[in-house]
């Protein structure tokens, strides 16, 4: 199963907005995306190890294997990942730094190897790699370009090349992976047969001489893995990069990110929490396509959809929360680029697809979500309100016209948005969250209309927004549970329909206009759902201190709070990935607490998120309901966006708090 990469939570992520890589906690390179951060994934396997050739020859000690142990962390919250690997039985310490150059599509792997023994030893660095270029095992070639001592694999116009400048190549061997000719076995024994090229499903093993290393001495070697569209381009890129040492590139990369992260320093902050804030900003930038502005939910880790529908896509909804967090943190240019992306990919009818690739192509989908239209329009206005950027207003005004018209046209007779997929994408319903988003979107569109000089549109959209608000209060409050409903008019399966009847819920069935199919409905979905927090944040249907929100917050905390490990679940009886508490829902409740002035409750939820981050500080989507810690998807951009927002709220620097 080595070729079919199954879901695995990475230890770290690095990138530059064009190239994105994930790394296991052992330091093993796991996934590599280029020329976009969401397509395509080119890595089959990439492992490194140390081989001793003198005084006694040994096989390769692969660094990712269990006899090695150590830890991993980010360098000052920049995407320079330091992985320490130590193996006492062979008396070796390897310190590995992984980073992607900010302006070049090159992944650097800097190795510092220390001889912990009491005798001199001659050491090699060995690498075994196989690339699944363009996510295909067909039509590729791997070969050793001997003039430049560079291992290259290509498929059509994608060339990946590996070089270790300054160190002699002392062994190489190529072959077809997962066959008797696969070089992994021989390389593990320290055997390199010298075959310099192979067709289809190529794999290669190479070794570089590090020389004699004295007791206690450290030797440094840097590998460069480059991507380009031709052999000439990739060799020229490697030659240009090789003009500097690995340490120089490491310092330049860290410096680039330090400057970006200090764009808006927050006075008086220090320590763990400030570091987590910087790290969250870093993650949002890594997950954003620097050429288009589209941002992915997370680095793709389940391309075969074995446990989900995939995460390496841009949802307009997730993108809005990312842009909101960046805007609030002062990164207006990055936020603007997302909204420009959204305007470019909008459908002609004013709606948006469920999700996109970051180059603007449609991504696989299972339905449309009207809440995303409201969210983007609300985000347009929020960005303009913060920046007063008239050029931006003029640019997104046609999109606003189209989107607001779509929302008005898709209101039901009851004043709520037509049924569609809800926020969590597992129910077809008139959801409370969607109604809140449409209210916010129409209010935002009306404010933009007023700013641009279109009073008739402003009046029409304001009135429509008020209709939605009144309908929320009329139809979506559940006095029996002292909480807003998850929604009404939920379409269900035949089985769920019968279950609803058995529970005494109001349900009915009708037929499609053709009369061929029966459709089953439940009138009220009474499950407690954290998404109703959207009524306060960010869409502002109700004030944080509204009496109905007092009761709603109590119900959410009581029903959705996890009594074992803490945190807030999405909704009652959530079964996705076992039904764990989510980071973003917990932080969402924290933001609402902060807006209400309850700093202690907000800080407790904030600290819970930090306590359940991964070892390198990345925030997951879910926390294991039995043991705590990451349970699924890491890093999730939406989690990091909510962390930024709660961090600012606790500092009193969230613009929402100032509007009270």
C-alpha cells in the first residue's frame, strides 16, 4: 500500500504559496504539491538515512525508522521545521531543517550529522525517493544527469530534480518501484548498482560522501529538491540556488517570514500565546495560493476519499473566515486577494460552487450552499469597512450585485433562505446558520450599495435582510430547549422519516413534480447545533447580550460540552469521524463569550485549544474525545482563523468589540 497514501496526520507543513509540503513527525517528507498548493501531489516516498563505510561498512540507517527518536518544532513560528533524530546504539545525532525557499520552488533539507562515538568514521548520506508525478504512475522517466550529479524524474512538463552541491556522489541506482528492480532493498544494504535511468514508476537511490567525521564532530550537507517545467529550467534553478549555502538559505527563509509576521506586532505580547498567534498567521499564508488568493481548508491528506470528501480545496466559506482573520490582524492585502479570487470564480447566477481548486477550477462537489453567498458578501463589506478601499469596492461591486440578487431570489415564502446544504454539509435544510449568513450578506451588500451610491439597491437589500431577521425570530427559536433550532424543513431518508415519526416529531412526505419520487421531510430539527453562534458572530443578527443568546449559549455549553476532554462538539449526535469536539466550534463559543465581556470563559476555551494542538503547535479540526489531542485533519485553516480571532478578542483588538 506504499503508493496509495492513506490518511495520516502530518507533523508539520512548509511552503511558499506555490509549493507545499507536509512532513511526518519523524522528518520523513510525506506530500509535495506543485505548481499549486492543492494540485498535483507528486510524492510517492522520500526517505533519508546515514551509512557508515569505515571503519566497518554498514547498511543504511534510515532516519524515519523506530530505533531513531527525537522531537520536532518550528523555528520561531516560521515555516522552517527542525527535526532532531538520535540513535544511541549507532552513536549518531542528526539535526534536520526543512524549508521551502520563499521566492524559488525549491525544498531544502539541511542535515547536520554529529558523530557521538569515540572513533573516527566515514559517513554517507543516502536518499531513496520515488515521485508519483501528477498523481500518476504512468509515462514518467527517472534518470541521473551525470554532468551535474542530479537525480531527475519527469512526466510531461513537470520535472523534479535532487542535488547535494559540494559533496561527491558515491552511489546511485534507479529502477521501477514495487518490482524486483526497486532500488530500496539494495540501497538499504548499502548497495548501489549504477543503473542510471528507468521508465515508468521510477525510483532512485543515491548516496553522497560526507567524509571522515571525527569524534564529536558535526558535518553539514544540504539537499535541494527543485521543481520546474523542463530539464534546462530545473538545472538552471538548482545551479542558481547552489550558489549559496544551506545555512544562508535557512537564514534568508526565516528572515522573510520574520518580516512578514511582524507586519502588525501586538504590543505587550510574548510567550506561548503570542507564538501560537504568529504560527496561526503562518499557517493561513501557507494554505493560500500566492498567485490567485484562493485558500485551501487543509493540505490534502485523503485524496482517495477513504474517510471524507477531501480537504485540499477552497470553500468560499472557509476562505471568508481566513480573510476575516487576516483582515482583523492587519493583513489586508492577503484578505483582499481572497475576495478578488471569489469574485472571479462566482457563477453567472450570483451563487458559488461548494468548493474550488485554487486555480479557480470547480472541485468535486455534492451540493451547493447558499450560506456561502451570504458569507462572501458579508466579507466584502467587512473588508471595505476596515480599509475604505474604493478601488476594491468598484472591483467587487458587480459580484455584490449578482450575489445579492441571488439571495433575494432564493428566499422562501416563510422569509428564510430556500433549503440547501447546511454549514456542516450533511443536511438539506432551511438552517439557522444559513439564515444568519444571508442576513449578514444582505446587510453587507446594502451597506456597499449605500457607499457606492445605489440607494434603491441599499433599501431593497436592507428590507430583505430585515425580513430574514424577523423570520429567524419567528420560525427558528425553540422554547422547549431554550435554544435556536438547527433548522426547519429538513429533507431526510425514508429510514430517518420513520425514526422521526417514532420520536413523535412532525414529519411528512410529498412527491416531486414528476410524481416519480417521494420526498420525506422533518418539520423541525431540534438538535442543539453550535453553528447557531453565527447569529452573533460574525453576522450580527443578534447582539451578544441578547436574552435569547443567553439561553442558547447555556444550552450549547451544557449539551455539546465534552465532559471527558473538554471542548465543544458540532451538534448533537454528530457521528463524523467518531463524533469528537472541534477546535473551531470551541473557539467560536470563546469569541462570543469575549464579545459578551466574559473573559474568563473565553480564555478557558482559548487555552483548551492550545492544550490540544499537535506537537509542533498546529491546530487540528477535531480533538480525540477519549484521549485529547489531534484526531483528524491538521492543520485546519478554519481552526487557525478562529484562534486568531479569539486571540484578538481577548486583547480587545477585534473590530466587533469596538462596534458595541
